[in-house]
C-alpha cells in the first residue's frame, strides 16, 4: 500500500517535509500493525474519508483502488451504507465524486439494482438483521422502552437503516459492520452507537484484532483523540 500516497494530493511539491512524514506514517508504519486485507483497508479508508468530509482525498484513493482492490459494486454499497450513519448532508457530495470517477474509468451507470426488499417486507427483513446482530431481546427492549413520541425512530432504524440498506447485495455482513464502525468512530461523539456496533462486529465475525486494525488504518485521518476513544470502547466491549 505504500505506493498509494503517490496518487494522493501532491503535497510534496509545496511541502515536501510534511509529505515525507505523513507518507511514511500513513502508508508505511501504520500498515505494519494492521492485519486487514487490502480490500478491507481501502473500504475503511474510503469510509473514514466520507465521514471526515474529504472528497479530494477520497477521489484520489478511489481512482487508484478501483478494480485493483475494490469493485464498482462495492463502492456503490459503501456510499449507500454511509447515508444512515453520516447523513445524506455529508454523503451527497461523494455520490458526485463517484459518478465522475466511474465516468473517467468508463464504467457504465446506473449499476445493477442490489435491493432485496420492498415496501411490504422491509421492516420484517430489517428486524431480522437487527436481531441477528444485536440479539432479539436487546432490540425488543429498546423498542419497548422508547419514550412516547419517539418510537418512530426505532421504526426508521428497522425499515430504513437495516431494511433498506443492510439487506442489499454487494457487501457481506462483515464488511458492512466494519465500515459502519468506521463511520461512527470517525464522526466521534457517538460512543453509545460505537459500543453497539462494536458488539455488532463481534456478532458477525469481526474480532477484536480486526477492529483494532481498522482504527490503526484510519488514525492518520481522524487523529489520536477519536482513535483512542474507539480503542477504549473496543477494549470495554471485548472484555
């Protein structure tokens, strides 16, 4: 992955000192402590850049990685998965970036529809995934204990977040939960949600080592405070 930075912002032209420091850390030293596959590393990096609001860096890495480490279908699903977590206000610019990159690469749009739900079954399918990831008793308790006037947020989670997005083809359960953890860790200030999705990752087969590796890879983009917060939650849940 050390050649990735060569396709990144050409900072070295105007600030070669910083370029050398960051390149050696983010694309050298960091990967010595990560056990992620190349695909996983690209997925979490792109996910973090969406949540960081870094479209230029996202574009450079996507151009380099597309069809080498990640497929167009996986990019589409990464974008879709980002929306319920970072919000469309943060995600919408990246849809435009992806369209431009796909056009440059000669990828025909629109891509194949990957949805597996409809208006009749989206809530049922979403609840099935919630139960599988987090346990049916916990989800039921969350729904039962929602204050009056706020129960619709749980309905939105069931039908929109999990029914409309998690049920899609293109990424597997492990990949979806890994990038979801990355979105939340990058945003910061969402510790309760990060706890839930740390447990969700463990439930779908992403172990502690994989989560620590994800934090390791995104640390150069999100900084030490958010990275250390994420590590504290990983340690708390895994114990």
